[in-house]
């Protein structure tokens, strides 16, 4: 979607206000009712799946959206409308004036929120969850980014139903393939990690994780790597919040620890009642030491009612100034050796820009992964440590697949940061590990080899990249078929490598084959068809065939403007290629007009100081030089320099 787009002749998109893994959120105007709204546009479905799957997904979306629209509570974001526009599913919601809890923590430099504010948030979120749970609705992905604090102090939960849709769309495919449900690792319940059926008590555990973070500044298991975090949720009692922040009311600590019980049966039955009593109790100054809280008595599941398995709760530290600090016994180290020394990553987003060391395959994890924690499986009594690589004839263990998935995400994060040497090292090691565990031609192994080749290209090692892309493409064709999107994607990257090595005729032939394949599979206006045509046009230009390059650029631009919108970045790239071709054909006046249109659109959408907008000013200046208008060109170059230095107003 683009700025100014009109959805279903009713919702005018005005400003992009958020972007995430599921899609974009826009500030918009409901033209029919004349009111501001927020429009969440989910990422395009494309056609990577069979049409019956997409039909089922659209029906799931409609069902989940109707459920969300039926929720009427001051603590839940109101959904006004939903639908599909040009292949994009969208939700229309109330426009909220405020910030989510993740933003509030970031604004405070990760310092925790005031205790009174934490208690107020706890009471409001508990009431909203109690309402939705009475409707039989589970959120499944409660985290700070999904809880909004409005300007008037109201707290609202967002994105009910989105987590279930994310599972279906495939954003969590790597986790669900390992038997785990959708969720962000810092806030996932033990049963969610185990892949067992969920009920409302899973949301209560995530709620406890959220409260722990806003009360202390860090999630309960801030261990630096997704794998270590998951094991922390499963095996390790959380350190009492007052060990990090002694001024917290003891009743708040009791409430958080009760929510973080490892087994669902040990979490509060009436969270909203406890939250209200907490608000009443903390209206007075907190006592220096924690009394017994109003939480479950010793239960039948080997706990003392706190939800901490294995006996009495560790003694709490003193809270008032001058009181002795009673040491809290730490649980035994039960994480694999390779997790030690890893750096912390992003908490709320679930991404980890880190460089994990290679696995120590002699390290294991004691205990069963699947099933509920604290409930011994008689069949598993006396089992030995679980090796990271599967035994002969056995399938990979779910936790091992989770390790591999987390390392893949780490490699991707390193690439996004431009740290390509490290990204190459991570992907190459992961490809080797996946080959041993899953097979040389398993789709995940081939994915890692593709990412390794891509990193080689970004490092300028194009001959190695070309060789590896060729081998991956051949393997994907054997395993997935010649028309599979992954096969075609690798062949596209092969064309890039050929072009970089100056093998332009071969690249041109390859792009032409891809255009035919994508057109046959998806149609002439599909984004991948147009991407292949765009690359073919650039290659025609590099071969000096500028009339053909100009014709191709114009056709691709027209199709992208219709399919993606005139202001879409890909559309503007195609329009720039028109100007480039016109310049090489010495049609500089026409080229100048095209360059100016691109510059104007980029400045409107991205801002005058954005690198792409600055590049467009340079393009325009170069064109003016070719026309002999040196004075105007110098002025544009001066504007670019000032904007890059931050000395010019962006207007």
C-alpha cells in the first residue's frame, strides 16, 4: 500500500505509522463517516501456496476478524471493519493516541516504569484478558508491543487473532515445524513452547512476562539467545523482581511470580480479582518485607502454590534501605554450554542480531521438551541427556530444530546490519549442520546454502557465489520442481552473479527464461515476473541495447504503477530506469522530466533527506549538466551536501 491509496473507495491512507513482520499500520481517514482510523494492511499473500490454501486462509481471516470486531471492552482495541483489497487483507481499527509499552520502555532508556503505573497497567490488562477469556478467545502473542497506554491513561490490548493468522500465513513456519506455536520467545508460555494445546492460562503467563519487564526493565529470562530463552521459560524459576528492584511492592512481586508459574494449573484462577486487590493494597506505602500473598495454597502438582516447582520459594531480599540482603539461591545451570557468552538481543521484536558460536554437540539438555513442565513422563524415567544431533534413524528433536531456526535468524540479522562476513560464517556453519542432521537436499539445508551464496555475493566473492547458486538451483529443481518459487528465486540470484562477473549475455538468457516461467506460473503482472523483467531491462542496457532497455523499462513501470501504485519504491526504480535509458539515447530533456518526477515522489514519500531522495537530486543535477545548465546543477549538488550534513531544513 502507498500513501494516498484509497481502499474500497472508503479508507484514505494518510501516513505510515508502523511496520512489522505481519505488515503495515497506517493512519487513515474513513471518508464515509469522516473519522480518523488505523488500517492494518497484512503482507500480500502472493501465490506461494495452492489456491485452496489461500481460500482457507481468507476464510480464517474473515472468521478471526469477525471475532475481533465482536470484542467490546474498554481494554481491547475496537475493530470497525475488515476486508481484502487488491490481494491485501486489511483491518480497520480505532486510531489510538498513545504508545505501546515497548515504546514507553525505550523512551525511558529501558528503565522500568514507576511501580504505581505498573500496578495500574496490571489491573487494566487483567480486566481486558478476563473479558476476552470469558468469550473463549486467547491472544497467543501478548507482549509489550501489543499493549497500548493511551494519553488519558487507558490501557488497551491490540492484535487479537493476528497470532493465529501469522501461523497460517507461515511467518512462524520454522517454529511450528518444530512443534511450537506462534509467539515471541521472551513472552512464550512453557506449554506454548512445548506445542501442547493452549488455553487462556497461556496468556496469563505472557502477561506475567510483560509485567516483569515493565517492572524491572528486562524480561524474566533475558538470556541473549532464543534457544536459551526458551529453556529458561521451561526449566528455570524466574528471579524475584525485587531482587532487581527492591522498591517494588511485595504484593506486585507475588502477583507476577504467580502468573509465571510453570504449570498452567498453578497460575491464578482469578487474575483480575488479584489485580484489583493488588491496586487496593498498594495504594498504601508498601511494607518492607513481603507477607504471604493471596495466591493458591499448596497444590497437588509438587509446588508450594507459587508455581515454582520443587519445593519452597527462595527467600526474598530485603526491600527497605539498611535491611540485610538475603541471597537468593540460583537454580543449577541447565543450559547447553554453547549458550554461554551470547549477547542480548531485541526483546519485544524477537530478533537477535548476534553472532552465535558453533554448537558444542557434546552438550545436551536434561529433560523432556514436549509435554507440560513439572509432570514426569513415566516412559522418560531414567533417560539420558538429549544429544543435539539426532540418533541414527530418529528425526531431529524439536529443540534442536529451534536452535537451527534461531541461528538462521541470527544470520539474517547480521546481514541486515551489513555484517556480511559474520553472516556468511553463520549461514555456512548452519548449512553444514543442517546437511548432517536433515540431509544434503533438505529444503532447510538448501535455504542455508542459498543464504551463504548471497552473503558471498555481498562480500564481492562473485565466482564462489555463482558456483554455489548454481548448485542450489539444481538441487531445488530436483527437490521442489523447476517452477517452485524457491527454485526461481535462486535462479534469479544466479543471474545477478552472472551480471556482476560480466557474463551479460548468459544473464540476459537466464532472465528471459525466468520471465517466461513466472508469467506461466503467476501471470504477466505478478511482482516476481516484473522483477525478472526489470533485471532483463537493466542487462539490455549494459549490453548497449538501449532502445530495447527503454521499451522494457516503460512496460515494467506501467505494470508496477498499476499493481503496486505509482509511488511504490519498485515503481519509482522502474521510472528511474526510463530516465537512464533516455540519457544514454541522448534524449536529455525527456530524461530530466523523468528524473524530476522520481525525485518529487521520493521526497514526498520518504522525505528530502532520505538517501534515495538525495540520489534522485544527484541524478537531476547530472542531467542538468548534460544540458549545459551548470548553475542549476551546482545548486542541486549544494542542497544534497547540506541535507547530508544536516545543515539544511528538510523542505
